[in-house]
C-alpha cells in the first residue's frame, strides 16, 4: 500500500512540474536586447499579427508591418543609448516588462505586454525623469 501511495505521489509531482513551469512565462530576453539595441527588425519578429502601439502621437492597433515601420521611425529619430529594465512580471499566459529607454533625445518609459512570446502591446512614452 505504501508503495502505491509513493508511486501516486511521485506521478502527481512529475505531472505537476510542467504546469508550474508553464505559469512562469517571461518577456523573451531578445525583446529586451532589441530595445537596448534600438533594433526594430529584431522587435518585429516578436510582434503579434496586430499590436496595440503607443509611440509619439500614434495610439492605435496596427498590423505587424505598420508597427514595424512606426518603431523603426522612432528609433531613427531617437538613437538608443540603452534600455534599463525596471520591473517585469507575469499573470497566467501574459507577461510584461517596464523600463526606461535612454535615447539621444531624452528618456522614454517603455511598457511591453506579451502573450505566447508575442508582443501584444508596446508603449514608448516620454518619461518624467
């Protein structure tokens, strides 16, 4: 009887480990690297088919192609010096990252929301720092 209970406990734990791991979703490190490098093409590979974008005076849902152009234009006008990650977290299948993007024209607060490793929302707004 003890052998059966031990086996059931072992089987339960073995099956539960992947479930715990699946809940610890994070924003892919390549997204953080792309922000740090000001690399719109690398970011575009993580964009969802449609993405909510808030950059400069643009605030709407854009296709991946449109969003890539807007992001590339932003990086052309604002040469990136570095990106400092301030906070990251997750809930269910979504993850987010918040940071400060230091550029040649000033600092910007960045918010990235991902689901299934795809960017659903990207906000780059002037920082009050």
